[in-house]
């Protein structure tokens, strides 16, 4: 396993199996676009409904990485140093100090390996210890039990259920909102768990 931070590609947050690095415009490559146009990968993602072009996604990525209200990372597998997905915080409400987290493991060969939950945990470490956010939220469509379990593993709890809010695969389904507070997180993890914190 690649454990030397000097051998990783611009690591910002380093976990046991993954590390997070800043998303760049050049990351909008054929592989990334393939993920975004894969119905299995984007199933349940409320913002993805139309075919994604390079131009459209490049514009979206640039808007996020230049924004003061969003933080966008590539999820990198440590052992192979390969780009396997994305995770973001945002939009951040700086007055009330809360934000939403969105995660996508695009490489389906990396599903069910704990990469998404570890990435979510790294994001909470950053959000609560560095950005001083009060609360983090994650939205999940009800049938997606894998995402619910992933979020629970990272420390999220179900806070609200909006009945029949989302139209997925031809029918309405519940939208589950999960949350974690800074107070609860720091009570369970009083000391930083991540290897690198820039």
C-alpha cells in the first residue's frame, strides 16, 4: 500500500484507504464523464437528470472550485493512486454554519470497499475541525440502503424523511435527510483521526 504522502498526488486529507485532493478542471476526462452518464452511478443523485457533456461538466467544476461556498475533492485510492470518485461540501451557509455533503464513487469496481464512508468521515473532520461548521447534512433517496449505511458508518443519523419527494425510475420515493453535528462528532472523536490536515 502507498503510505508515503510524498508519493501521493497533491494530498489534502489522508485516510487509511483513500485520500482527498483538490478537484481540477483537467479531471473532467473521459473516465469521469463516463461515470456521470452511467445510470447506476448517478441513481438517486437529485442534481443529475440530463446527459452530461464535457463542456457542461467543466463549467460546473470551475464554478465549484472558484466558489467560496463549496469545497470539491477527488477521492483517490491510496494503494493505486487512482481517481475513483468525488466528494464535496456545499453550498456552505457561513451564517448558520451548516453544509451538505455529496459523495460519488464513480469506479464501480471500488464499490462496497468502505471508500465512500471513509471519504465522508474525512470530510467531517475537515468541516468540523477546520471550517468550524456546526452541522453537516447528507441527502439520500430511500431505497438506497447502501448510502444510508455508508453515512451511518461515517456518523450520520436520520433527521428527517420527506415523503414522496423524489421522482426516481418512474415513481416517487422518500427523501431521507441525515445529519451530524460538530458537538456530537467531537464528543466521539476528540482527537483528529486523519494523517494529514493541510
